[in-house]
C-alpha cells in the first residue's frame, strides 16, 4: 500500500492531482469531482471514500495547499505538524 501520508503541495498541478488520485484509490478513497476551490496558494481538494460519504455520514475531508494527509485504517485526516518531516537548511 505504500506510504501512509501524502503531501498536497502549494501550487499543485495536474501531476500532483494524478499522484493524489492514485494514492487515494489504493486506500479506497477518491477526489470529490463536485468540489473545486482555487486560491492564491493553489487548489484545495475535497476527498471522500469511493462511492460517497463515509460510514459516519461525513462528506469527506478538505485538503488545503501545503497540508499533509494521513491515512489511518479507514479514515483520512490532516497530519499533525509534529508528524510531518521537517527539512532544515545548513546554518
């Protein structure tokens, strides 16, 4: 199944969208084609379990530019900042 996290970058383009769709499909999720939000930092995407709302009736998860999504069993969530790897430059 691969990585349990996916970073949705600022300024995401078609390649990023295709990669997200593949990552989601491997986990039983999809991008909701009825929701599109454009912003200054790039598009936000709404994701949902394949076929619609999840077991709890929630419509899915909105992923904003620069956020990292984490897959945990049958749920998606925004990864806490502490769980996201940090890259630091040399002093």
